[in-house]
C-alpha cells in the first residue's frame, strides 16, 4: 500500500440550531472586525438572523450559478471598497463559490454556512465562468477557514432540491474512487458518505421537516466533499462542469442526472470501486444500489428536462473529451462519450 494523502486544514462545527453561535465564535476566533456577509436574495433574512451581533460592514446579495467572472469582479471590488477583513457566506454552492472567488484574489478568510448539500465549503476548488466556459482550479486561499453546519438550516430546502443536492454530494463520493488523487483514506470517507446519504436522503424526501434525515444527509455531504477535496475531479465532474459552463444548466440537477451514466461507464473497469460502493449501498452492484436510491427519491432523470438541447450534444462531447482525466478507468472516446451523453439527455436506462 503506497499513497500520498492531503488533509485540508479546516475547522468544522456541526450542531442543529447553533449556526448563529457558531458563526459568532468563528468570527471572534479570526479577530474579524469588518465582515462581508454574502447571501442570495432568498437567504437574506436567514443570513441577517445568523449574523446578528456580528460586525457586518457589507451585505452582498448578487449571487449566480457557476460564478460569472463579471459578478466576481463586482464582489471583489465591493469587498475592497468596504475594507472587509472576513467573509461569512450563507447559502448553497453558488454563494460559497462567490466567496471563494473573492478570497482567490483578496486572501480574505471565509466562514461558510451551508444551506444545501453542495459540499463546496469543504474544498479548495474554485470555479469561474467566462464566455460560456467554466474554469476551475485549486488554491489554498479559497478553502474556508471554518464551516458551520446547522442541519436545521436545510429544513426550508424543498424536497426536490434536497434530493438533487444530495445526489450531487453522492457524486462526490463516487468520483472520489477513481479521480486523479484517489487513495484509501478518501475512499473510506466516500464509502461512509454513501452510507449516510443512502440513509438520510430517503428520510428527507419522506419527511422534509424532520431533522434526523437532514443530519445524516449533511454529515454525508461533508464526508463526500472531504473525499473529493483530496481525490480531485473525476470524469463525472468534468462532464458537469462543461455542461454547466457551456449551457448554464442547473448545477445540482445536472449532477443528479449524469451520475448513474458515469457509474455504468466506469464500474466495469473499476471492480474495487464497484465493490466498495455496493457494500455501502447494501446491494450486489454499485449501479443497482444507486438506481434503487434514485427510484426511492424520484430523482431528476434527463438532461433534456433542464434545458440541454439535442443539437448541443456534439459540441458538448468534444469539450468533455478534452477534459477527461488520464486516470479514468474506462478509456474515453468520442463515440462512447457521445453514447453516455445521449443516454443522459434521453433519460434512458444506464448500461
């Protein structure tokens, strides 16, 4: 057994109903005196509640999926103009992504308060979109200094969005098993993440107001993100980043649709990953476990339902082919990627 594993330096607070206290403690720990509070419009009231008592110098609400460069530049300018010395982000992956874009050029520390299962808060990966191309990279400056997890904050996330976001987290687990820096430690984190999400997401779908399912799902989402942060971006995420950047598809739903097709594509040439995932699901094969979970969740099924046109497929395939990691278990060609993407577009049975 030979591997090199990187564990990212980050504080994690996890407690239902304790977001405000946790954020206050982390702000004091950082010695922040001029906080930039970031939240999209739907989370304005929640963010103000969490940030009550903080030294907020600026509230910023211009948030968009895939972090357009022009939006990031306006946010960076606002942070500089108001002499912010820390960022508190309250929301999903787009909100965290904007905070990271600011930190990338300013070095400001981030306290992330997630309200979805996106997982961006636990990685040092940033992403920006310009001219319909999404560029990602890694930089220690964008890793949040602290995460404040409060499962009760996800109670207002509708069941369908919870399902899509949770399957996005599950995709972090799956991709971590064959990403460029996969190793036994992040594989163990990924497997436990699958177990937690497989237990929690059906409870969330059945009873969106129940905290127990939300706790399992959020715990699983963190493990998934921690595994992904170490392992790097595999085929699944390369596909979704291309689709999101080129066609502005909804992030979580795109991940939820694409996942079973990537799993079916890679599992035959990754028997160890297949066995590990199957054990986590408690099924004979990984794909059987994933499909059983998706059926219980009434998961998003086809890319054509989310704005991808059939005429978009050839250009998407060419862009994805250029991004496929060399470590991918199944060699990618234009033909087999075209088949994968068409099946995901149609929502046909993965095979």
